[in-house]
C-alpha cells in the first residue's frame, strides 16, 4: 500500500475540516508587525430587526404641520410653541437632565462630547403613553 503525501491529504479533506483548521490556526496566530499573513475573516450573522421602511428625517416644517393638523390651530399660531418646546428640550438635555414625556417616553444623555450629545430614548408604552385615562371618572380614590 502506498502512502499518500500531505498535499493529497489536504485536497481530500472535507471543506468543514479545512475551515476548522483555518479557524484554529487563526486563533493561535497572533498578528504582529512581523506577520505578513492577514487574519482569517469570519462572517457572523446576527438576527437584527429590520428598520422601518419609512426611515427619514422629520423637519421642523413637517412637525409644525402635524401639530397644527392634530390641534386644529393655524400653522402660524403653532410654530412659536413648537419652537419654544424644542428649545426647552434642547436646553434641558444640554444641561444633562433627563426628560420624561409620557407620550414620547424617557430621554436621557448617555455621552456628552462638546456640541454632540448621544441620547437614549426609552419609548413609552401602555395606556399612559397613549394618553388614556388610568382610572375612570370618580375612581380617583
């Protein structure tokens, strides 16, 4: 019986075994300045919920129009109120305060790097967020 060479053994090995060997050797090898080999890339698939199909930016004009439509007021009357609200919210967040606005949720500052703030929004849910009464009239206690 003739012995097979190492090259023949590598060609006949299953793809799964070959991939396992590559992963093991990549885990053992520590890339350094003297290493000219590139580390093996590994594809990791994560189950991520797809963002909503209507991703975009709501501009001030759109926001004012929506508020005017919801309240039945004129756009000219609503615009200063919306601008004042946004200014107050921006000032509070810039000061590091958290905002609790039940229809929206709770907004807090996570990072503050100069003029850029990283915010975290916890969306409100349940009857309180929907603006529904938590108790019927006369049940206040």
